[in-house]
C-alpha cells in the first residue's frame, strides 16, 4: 500500500512499556508525526464529565463522541497537539474525574467505533506513528509496520516507582503492581477491542532494555520495511 506521506506505524502494548516515549522518539528521528490515541478517549471523557453526561448512558456517550471535532498541529518534537472543538484542553485531560470517566466510556463499543474512524482520518495518509492498545488490530490493521511492546508487570511497576520517586512523590510498589495487573486484565478481557498483539506484529519484550535500545529496535523494523 502506498500512502502520500509515508508509512503508518502502530505501537501497541501493555501499560508502562514506554509506548509514548518510544513512539515520540522514533517519530522525531524519521520526521513523522506522533499521536498517542489515549488522548482522544480522555477528550471524550472530559466532554462527558464537563457536560454532566452519565458515563453509563450508552447512547448519550455515543452522541457526545459523534459531536466532537478533533484538529491537530504537529509540534517540533513530532507530537500532534490535539485541539478538541477548537480548544487545547491540556491539564484538564488529566483530572482524576476525567481518568475515572475514561475507564467507563472506553468500554462503550459504539463510541470506540466513532473514535476509531476519527483516528483513521488522522493517519490515513501515512507519515505517522500511532500509539495505543488496538492500533494494529482495530484502527489500522493495514499498518505497514506493527510493533507490540511488553514487559513483565514487575518491571513495569519498578519503572513507575522510579519515575514517581524521581519526581519527589511517594511510591508503594505493591499497590502499583496490583494496579498494573488489574489494568492488564481489564484491557485484555474487555469485549470491545481487547488488548492483544496483531498476528503480524513485531513483539518486543522491553523488560531488560533501555529506552534507546527499544527505539533502535523499532527503527530497525521500520528500516526493514522501507528497504
């Protein structure tokens, strides 16, 4: 398949494997745009929360998703800055209430289908690295390069602990590990777009790898396709 702006590269995988950091770094190196698709779900959750929509009301959440307009501006670091109905939401997307709402609306199959179409519209011309949990399986099953990142739950918990401690926050390893294992179970068993590697995805276990090593491994796969 030939796209006017280049390839579509999907990066899926479990939480805490560095998908965003790796995707952004790779995109910057090859001159592509980078989109973390979780932002679209948080945007939907924000709209649901701000408009006092019941997140369990399937039809109301669907209508909210259908009404949202997304526009994007590529930044110097390759990130696609997202505007929701013309507004940059920034930190509003990371409010606790929005996070709680996001976990509910993301299970809405009809709303997911609407957001999937909006993601396809962003990436259809290629020249993009898209990160999420169902990019290679649902959003872009025809992506030219599909990457699936994973690591043991224990290693991902350790990474999160180190990250929090480096920022001066307290970190409870057991609590973080339990949260990651719960997230893995929820993501992999949900009815709508469960987390799993595409059959033709390149699986990379990052448990004992540094981020530069993972970036190198992903670039190697992209170069294989390009050559």
